[in-house]
C-alpha cells in the first residue's frame, strides 16, 4: 500500500515557475514508477510526466517538454515536478500516481494522490 500527498500548487503568473512535491508513505516507494497527471475543468485526466524507480527513464507529454522536469528522491520518498515557463493552459489539478511500470496511461497506475491545484494567470 502506498499513500500519496501532493503539495506545492498555487496561483502563479504566466512565465512563472512552481515546484510540486508528492510525498509517499510505505517502504516500497523506491520500487514504483511515479507519474504526474493533470485534469482541467471539463477535460479528461492527461499524462504529464513519468519517472522510473531508478530515475534512469523519464518521459513527458509533448505539451510540457522543455518546460517541466520530473525527479525523485527515494531516500525522502518524494517525487517532484519542476514547472517552468508556465502557461494559462497548464491550469489544472495535478495528481501524482504510483505504478509498477513506466506508463503514460492512467489506468496502469495503482495509487493516486488527492491532487493539488495549479492556476496560471495571463
């Protein structure tokens, strides 16, 4: 069992930056791939980024490549999402998720956090 708690969301102006954190409980955190997803009002949840348990593999949605960076610290049971050059279209609730494989599809993840709101003003 893994419990996930996101933090770091908030209101930021366009071109600003935010760093999201996702703290995990459970001894097996380091064995999970960790992903970030987001959901804007009226839209489906979409993939943002994923990192393998060893940090060797990362993948990003095309819409965030070059602006967002995912990282993890297994000693702290935490995964991060550094978001730079934010745009109004990045406004959404951001969720972290834990899964057994590196994946971009939400159904392949086993555990989810409650989400943190990110709002980017123009």
